[in-house]
């Protein structure tokens, strides 16, 4: 998936899309100036904001999620919501409310923000009356970016990180669903 014609989320079955078309480290932003094009926030295939305010993306995604879930509940329609938060990917940009709240620096601040955001998603589902009929899955595509440490987290006692197949990288699964 991406922003090229034929490869957008809506080209692959999603009714609506709000997000950035690639990783936050691939575009220029206020947090990471580069020669790359400014990072866009897309609403479907239109640019809603450019450069995207990555410090506000979590709140933006939660607002979109609330409207999406409550709208589907009012119509009594089944729904599928895929939320792909940009955090804790570098460059780290916790919202101002979470800055300097953890002893683990910006990385810890982003984890606090993600924890609250995931809790809010659960409250939204409950508010929609769908808690007992909703399956929630959590996934991550990789471990910490070791070369960017400490800004990109730590795998603790585990070996490796992003770009590796060690247990601290892409192959670790915290659980396995029962058959």
C-alpha cells in the first residue's frame, strides 16, 4: 500500500482512509528537516495537511476512529477499523500533553501516549456498544531501531531489533491465539 494510483488503501478494499502514505522518517517535517517532500496527511486520496503535524497525529487518528466507529454503530453495520499509529517510530514526536512525562525521555513519552490512545480506542468501542462483539488485535512490524538508540527504544535482554530476525526484532510474537 502507498500513495501511488492503484496502491492506495481504498484501491484495496478500505472504504475510507486517513493517514500518512509512508513512514514518518521518509518525508520532511518540522521534526526532521530534509530534502524530501513534506510528509502529507491524506484523507482518502486528497492531501488534508502538508506537512503533517506528527505531534498531533495520534489525536487526529483517535478523532477519525471515534467518528468511524460511532457512525457504523448508528447504522448497525459491521465494521473493520485498522489503526496504524506512527509512534513510536522515529522521529519521535509525542503530543505536548505527553512531553517530559516519563523518565525514559521522548521514547517513554510516546509509549505513554500510545498506552492512553489504545485505552481510548477501547472506550470508543464500548461507547458504540460493540465491546462484546469486537475482536481487537495488536501487532508491530519490528523491534527497536538499535542504531537509533536510545531514541528508538530497547529490546531489553533480547537480541537484535529492527531489520533482524532475532527475538528482539521482527520475529517475536507475545502470544499465539488458541486454535
